C-alpha cells in the first residue's frame, strides 16, 4: 500500500443494509475524495492507454481497432489490481471491501475480479438488461458488485438502472450482449412485467452503487461528449461454493482452486476483509 488513500471507513447504516436486502441494490454518495478519484482515474487511464488493442468487447467484435467499432462498445478490462498500483490501492485499501462486508452481514470478503467498464463519448451501445449471477461460477447466489463512478453519470451517459426487488425473482439464462438471443424481459411473467419499473441511479463521480448478482440491471449508451468510466469490484462473501461444470467456463475458471461444492477460492481471489 503506497499511502493511506482508500482506507478510512465509510459508514454504512442499518437502513442502507436493509435497503440492499429488500431492493437488491443500494447507492452511496461521496465515497471517494477528489484526490482518490484522480488516483483511480489515472490508474484506469494508464490501463486504457497500455491495453488499447487488448480490450475485448462484450458485443462480439475484436475490439482491437481504433475506428467506430471500438466506440460502439463497452470495453471491459479485468484484474487491473494485479498490474496497476492505483487500482490495487483502491481494491485493497479496505473502504469499499468493508462496505461490502457490512452489506453481506459480516464474514470474509474475497475479490472475484475487478473490471473497468468504459463507455467512450459519442454513440455507444447500451448494456442490455441482465443479471450477473449466470456468468459467475458460484452455485448459490450471494456474490455482488460495487459499481464506482469515476465520472458524473446520468441516464444519457450510461448510469446504472435497476429493477428493485428483481434479485428475488430467481436466476435466468445469461443474456447475449450481441443482441442475438432472448432478452431478459422475454422470460418474465405478467406479474413481473407489471413490476418492471426501472430505477436509474444518476451519480456524481466518486459515488457508487452495489448490486446483488441476481438484480436485473441495464445501462444506456453513452450519448454525451464525455467519457463514462466505471470501476467495478465483484465480491465473494462467506459461504459461497463452486458450481464447477454446472456453470459456463470463463476466463477465470483456470484460476479456481476449489473442487465442485467446495468454498469458492482461487489463486486470484484475494481476501479483502
Ligand atoms: O457499466 C455497465 O454498462 C454495465 C455494468 C454491469 O453490468 C455490471 O457492473 O454488472
């Protein structure tokens, strides 16, 4: 740890914990200071510059070109903590991990991975309604994320939108980000459709939302002239087990050291709290 940034505690009230449990998401304002924001942005921008041709896109292209194709997509870069000290300080500083621990009701918190999600200015693509749990290796739900805004986010810039309470509706198949499969809405019954009331959460930079792995969420394309940078951390709370072959393989499967049914652990899932 280079300094004392990202370490001081951010109070999480019982009301916030309760809100998270009931709605499957919760917001926190002014979590990062201006100084911390600058450090986090610089870390992410370094990664963006160095990994220019590396960013993969969720919509199926190669994401490696510099033309419009790149602008159309969201560029996930994962596990920046392992390469960029600024992101490592953010992830290991403890503030956000302790907030996660409060929301989980205590117990150990391990990192699954971090993820920089960037929507460049100009026309880009929406992130379709989806749940995260279908893409994760755990047998039971319980893993969850912190989505930290590094820029002010509005609906037009791609802030997070949630369906409150949808984390209680069960797990649905993974949604294709290419748009070539069923939409999440296609799986809904009439009662669910009647409750399909998206809540956009506009945030100032340095504020964040947490969302449960089963919560339905969506972001618009970034149609503004300013970049949208979000730094996501995904947490494994206590008691989560590995589903192994019952789940799809992904780029993290090789780092998992657990056997099916054992507590989910891996060489790159450090304990944070
Ligand atoms: O940032 C986005 O556009 C989507 C974020 C998301 O799906 C997530 O963090 O789980």
